[in-house]
DNA sequence: ATCTACTACTCTGCATTACTGAGTACCACT
DNA sequence: AGTGGTACTCAGTAATGCAGAGTAGTAGAT
C-alpha cells in the first residue's frame, strides 16, 4: 500500500466498510476479500477487523454469529438505524470534501491551459 | 470540526495544501485563512504550519522569507519539481479512491430504487 | 509608556486510525 | 500428524490533525 493511500483511507475506510455492509450484511473475512477484489489490494485483515469492532462498539451495526461450513463461526454485521444515519452523514462530509478538492483541481487545470 | 471531517482530512489536507500552493505561492497564515474561506472553517493554524514544515522537510516546496508590513516575516512556499510530481501522484490516488466510493454510493442508490 | 489587537509563526501533548506481524481456532483433505 | 484455507484477535508502531499555549512584530488607543 502506498503511504498516500494509507493516509487517505483514514476516515474513509470506515465509510467504505459501512457502505459495503449497507449493500448487504457481511462478515469480516468476506469484507476484506471484497475490498481486495475492488482494488484495495493491500488492505490487511487486522485493519478491517479492528474497524468492525469499533463500529460495533459505537452501535452502528448489529452482529449475528452464524456457523460456517469451513471454519470458525462468522460474525455477520448489518447496518442498523444509527448506522444508516451515520452513513448519511458520511456521504455529506465526503461530498463537501470532494467538491472542494475537485474545484482546486480544475482551477489548476485552467491555469495550466492559460499558461500555454 | 466534525470528527468525521477531521479523520477524512488525514491524508487529504496535505494534497489540498499542495494544490493551494500550486495555484500560487503562499504563506502559512494566508493558506489557513484561504482554507477557512473555502469552508474548512475550523482548520487550526497549528495544523497547517505543522504540515508546511513537513512538506518542506520532504523537499516538496521551496521557501522564501519575505518581510511583512504588518508583522513577522512571511515564509512563502512554492511548489518545486518534486512537489509537482508528488501532487500528480496525489491526484492519481484520490481518483482511485473517489471512483470506488462513488461506485459504492451508486450501488446503494440503485438498490434503494429497486426496493420501492 | 503600555495595553490591545491583528498579523505570523512555533511547540508540546493528545486522540484517532491504519499497518505490521504474530497468534488462536475450526475444518477438510492427504 | 501435517497442510492449507477459513475466520477472528491482539500488541505495538507510525502518521496525522486538534487543542491550547507561547513567541514576535507592528500599529493604534488609552
């Protein structure tokens, strides 16, 4: 993982995982695997599990233990009402940030065009 | 500042400041003020100054001391070749992240529409 | 002259978060 | 017994932003 990406994930990985769970309930190992498929190739399991415990403690998700055919029981997480609310807030914060960064990017772009 | 925004700024504030300086050279107090005007109303000075010292140490910016009419001399930062390269990398990482988050957002949106 | 206010930069300690790297446990197959 | 894949846990570390205080320079008010 590039250092840049690691730092950028701080504050966004939580939203990404909440959104993943919002799409459909999932357990840690599955979430980690899905993130890796999505291109976050170097996400470590420990990071995801720690995050899941965090959001569980904050009461954003409900947890259900489900036996697995191939290993220890799975902790299946699903977004509850508080989690949905929190995810909405995340989209808002994210939108605010992307708009400002996008604006900066375009200002630089325009400047470069004028410099030709 | 919301806790969400604080965490989200980790890893992105650096790019925001680099982009701000790329637009035109600037000094710390000015950058802080500009960020506040842009909507990052609760950015603290200490954060920006610490970040500037960091990117200076990494050799991403050049610094020039310029006397001020109204206070201590200003440290004017401008992006150098290495900084420009680094900023390009930032845009790449940022694009990767926004694409994936945007995709997640739309998948949830589509799901909600189907759920009607 | 000194007090206040604004400009401008610095510094220490803290909270949060992701990574590293190791460990535990359960099951299937050889 | 040993290997490999599934599934979760945990201690220690690095990086970053915030809180809050401090230092300094200039100008105008008291």
